[in-house]
C-alpha cells in the first residue's frame, strides 16, 4: 500500500495515527490527497464552533482518497461526542471475511463506514456528511451497523443531534443499513421495548432536530436503505434506494418513533425478502405526523406502503401524489392500531410483474386495528390482483380499472378506462413515468374532489388545481371544464394523548446495563435476553425436564460497577414455575459474598398475571450480582422468570 500525504493546515503528515492523536479546533482542515489510500481508523479529536466547523476533505484532482477499515476497528471514520464537523469526498470501506448473520452479536460485529456517536453528550450540533463513496461495509443484523450511522445514547444525560446533513453520498453493499439515525432517548406515551441491541436503560424523549437526508444513492443494503428514529422535522428527499433488504427482511425507506416527517422525491425499487416487510416505504411504529409525497416506488418485494403501530401511536399520516408500479406482495399494509391516514392522488399500477398482489391488507395486534384510513382521488390500475381488505378504510372519488380493484362502497368511483398515456412503461429513474400522465379525453380529468392544503403541485411539478382536481398523481394542464365548486376534504389530525404505560420495569432499573448469564440450559436456545429485556411479555424458561439445584443467574456489569439495594423478580404462572428458594450474592473482587441467604418465596398466581417478589439488602457497589437458585415450582418440568430488575432505591 502506498501511503500518501495528509495535508494539515499547510503541513503534511503521513499517518492516520498522528491525525488521531491530534485535537483540532474551529476552522482547521484535514485534507487527504486524491488518489491516496490509508488503512485503519480515522478518529481525529476536538470540536469546531458555530460558523467555523472542522473540515475533512480531499485536495488535488482524481479519485477520492480511500480510508480502508481494518478488522480490529468496528468503525472506519469515527466521531464521539464531537460537534461542528464536516466530512466530505472520501472513499470508505470496512470489510469482513465473516458471513452475514442475523445474530447481532455475530463474528462480523456492528461494523460501520462512518459512525457518529453521541454518548451522554447532550445536544451535539452541525455534523455534515457529504459526497462520500462508501462500500463493502460488512456488519451484522442491527440498526447500529452499516454505511453511515448516527447513534445517540442518553441513559443518564438526554442526548441528541441538531443540524445533521447527509447529502450526495453513494453507498454500495453495506450491511445492515445504508443510512441510519437512532437513539435510546425514546421514553414517552407508554413506550415499550426497542430492539435488544439498543443500549438500556432508555432516556427521556429527546429527538434530533434539523435532520436532512438528501441526494444519496444506496445499492444493496442488507436490511434497509434509509431509516431514522427519534427525530422531529426530518426531511428525506431526492434519494435512490435499490435492492434493499437483500439479506434480511425490512423496508427500504422507513422511520419510527419520529415526529413531523417529510419524505419526498425518493425512488425506492427492487427490494427483496418481502414476506414480512420489504416495502418501498414504511411509516413504522410510533410516528406522529408524516407526509409522504412525490415518490416513485416500483418492483419492491413487499409492496408500496407499510403502516405499523406496535407499541404506541402511529398517527396523522398523509400519502399523496406518489406513483407505484409493479410493487409486489401487497400494495398497502396496515399493521396494528394505525390511526388517521389520508391517501390521495396516488397512481397505482399492478401489472403482470407484480405477481397478483393484495391491494391492501391489515393485521390486528395487541395495539388494536387500523382506523380512520381515508382514500380519495387515487388511480388503481390492475391486470391482476387479489382485491382489498377494507378494515378501517373509506373510499371516495377513486378510479378502478381491471383486476379485483373495485371498491363497491366508493360512491363516486370511476370504472372506465382511465386513459393513461402508457401505463406500466416506467423504468429506473424518477423521470421515466410520463406514461402515467392523462390523455386529453381521460375520464379522470376534473373527476376528483378537492383536498385542502394539497401541497400546490402534482408528481410532475404541475400546479394544482386546473379546474376541479383530477384523479391520480398527474394534474392535466390543457383545456378543462369549469369548476363545480365541490367542498374540499379537510384533513383533521387525531389528538395525541398519553397511552397507558405497558407493564415493564420502573425508571432506574439497572439490569439492562448488565450481561446476564445462566448456568442452566434454556428453552430459548441459549438466549437469556428475556431476563432483562424490559418486557414482561417475554419470559426466560429453564430447560425442560432434568432441572437440578443449585443453579446461578449472574448480572455482570463488566468494568463499570453499579450500586444497588433492591432486586426484583417478575413471574407469570408463579405457582407452576416460580422460583421458591434462593440466595443473593455479590462479587467482592476476589470471591462471592452473601447479601441475603435462605430467601423463600410463595407465589399466588396461575393465570398469567404479573406477580413480583423483591429482596431488599444493604446498599452495595459491585460489578457482579447473582441469584443462587435452590428450588422452584416445576409443574411443567421447568422454572421461568419474566424479568430480573435491579435498583438503587434511595
């Protein structure tokens, strides 16, 4: 490998090590020579100030300078608790020879091309990532692994980013995500559990603000192209996502636990693995206010739009002036208690390549069923589909042609040939869909109902309205009949109020900070996550039959000791599988010492009710605590624990 110069404020250094050992200040520039290559991790220190960021860029002409990741470093370019940085015009890799695995603790590790970490750092400002070429980042199945990852961890100090720009980057063969913005500062409205790899305990709701993700191209992201969580006012526009979810199911462009999202002018196509997700766009759990407009979705394995409500609100979503061509599986999927969706002036084409999809389906979850889904002025053009599930939906002034697309309850439907210019002729590219414009004698011209606050333009940039509104994503600009002054449809957002808190640990539970180990086999295939996943719905159960005592369950906090004085166990069906005899111990640095011995518990419940038992002890600081289990009810041959919690109750 040829090591080229790194120009620092007019001087020249030759190694990443020297850059990494330097604390930079506002206005500094770190310039890598074009055509050069370096191997290792780039982690310069310091922060800029408002109006004077620190800049990483290239100099000279030719190919972008290459930073090649190495196995021993999970991130190639890294910033931690730093702000006012701009990173531009680099080529970045982070390969691994290990195979992809859905086990997030797999041998590859959570590898990243660019990793921006805010760890208990409060609000960090102005991080711009522009014009990078990132490829061959070989991570595992987790939202914290992939090409460009922003991560906020605020268990003690509410933490987030402000002023984030991710623009003009190309990301190819990145696992698991192309671009992801995430956080554990998510607690509000009865929020339940997130994914197991997100650090616990969760912090209070602290969204990242002024986030813009634009003009990026993502090809073959293993599980998702672009995703963001815990933001307010994010704008995601002019991006292209191709062949996402090619190793595991997820959606190409999706967002969760975020407010006031704008998703526009994006092309999402050719996703794979559509059995569960695989949609072009996904308004996932916990979103309050999303606007999805002027996008082109085609040939996605899981369909066009997915709406999800698992744990708390997904509400007040508008989907308008989009085009979907030959999306598969299902076109619209509503999963859980989706509330208040307005779909209007979208053009949906279901050709032979779609493989006979469902036009819309839904799933009832513990959160409930979808409701208040309104559909106006849409074109549904089909050469073969399996029809609709209409739960929670109303339709009016839509056009239906072919297949089983007809919704008989639509009082003002159009069922004649819509006379599109050339339906099904769209290709790759936002500008390839002129075939969905209307012929001058189309029955859709002027046949729609007006919608208040409609955005002022159609998919193609034409002004709304020319007379009465047309049906579909195109507004005809030629001569039209006089307007009939129909009453506009007004979108009324659903009110958002606090939901009941789902059963789970109280604030201050220390157990999620630990690694938990058990000396007895488990019915969960070796996983102990049910012991401290913050969900009472998930239980850890010992191996069935052949249970002997004593057995140990250990909470290991690694290098960071914790102080505690209360241990709590939650169990369901305690009379059948609850722990009855145990000691509590801690590691004093050289040996295990008792905290409480001879503890005996009696359980009352056999109907699945959450039932708890606690052990109070003198305040103790240690890196390890363990339960020495000496007896349990074994009605079904095993004992079970739904949650282990540890507190320092002052």
